[in-house]
C-alpha cells in the first residue's frame, strides 16, 4: 500500500501503475524502517526527531512510504497510555509498530517487519528514549509543534540496530527482556474508537497527502499491501 510517490500528475500515474502492475520483489529479512521520537500528547503526539532507513525502496515511492510511516507511528504513540509499552500489528501482516511512552512524556515508535525481534525493538525504544532525555534536556519539554531536533547518539543507535543480531551483541539483551513483559498487543482495529475507520483518520491526518491516501486505497483494492515489506 505504500508503493507510490511523487507530486506531479505524471509521476503519480507512473507510481500508480507500478503499484498495481509490478511483481513483488523479494525483501531482505528483519527490516527496521523507522524510529520516531515524540513529545507525548494524547491524540496528537508532537514529532521531535525522525530516523528512517528506506534505501531498499524505489526513490519514486519513498515519499508515500515516509508519509504512511509518520501517520501510523503518530497514531499508535498517541493512543499508547503514559508509562506503557504497546505493539500493534499493522493491517494485512505489513509488520509491527512498537511504542514506548516514558512517564515523563517522551515517547518513541519503531516500525519493523514481522521478522524483527520484539525484544530488540523494545531495547532500541528504551535506549533511544533514555539517550534523548539525557542529551536533549531542556530542548523538548515545551515543544508544541512538530520539529526536527538533531540527536547524533540516537541516530547512531538507529544505524546499529539495523542488524538485530549485532544489536543483541552490543547491548547484551537478555532473551527474557523485562521490558517486553506486560506489553499490550493490539491490532489496528483495536486502536480505533467506536465509529472510527482508518480511512477517515487518514483523510484528516496532517501526515498524509491526498496522493498517499489514494495510493493506499488503490493498493488495498488490488491486494498489493503486502508489497510494502
């Protein structure tokens, strides 16, 4: 559902055609696509820093992929209670969004494929929040609009965790990681409130352009959603 990008009509037609017609390419296992840091606010988390690794995707499709990652990450974080961890299975087995909201209001979300180890993802969340809080004290607590704060230690951590086996060695993660216990497991449908639909939330979202929403609908209609990963 994220096979699209571009802002011009011709680019849109090209990407849309690829969305429907292109055969699925084999994907390498265990993808870590994004790590986004937020100042937590119920229903409307504020974006502080974004780290993404989308080199495996066509340049023409990255725009839409970025937008959908931001939309889903913000939605899941905003609906994760303060002081809680949550894992949400994306639609049609697209992968998982793991979140951690620190009691002090700093939150993080990672978007990974279904093969990426859960305990490694939560280790990344915990470490990134800890490092960000230590490095950026006084710079995020009163932010009320999306911004882009640079935090090199978190950026380096994101790169290390691209290989979960190496991350295991680097951080000596325990197999029965305490942080994973008590994690709330949900689907996207569980996240929605009564009377809501994902399509409606997409239309209202500031993270998605109309082009990206249409790409999602086209992909879903043609059962192409699984091609994101």
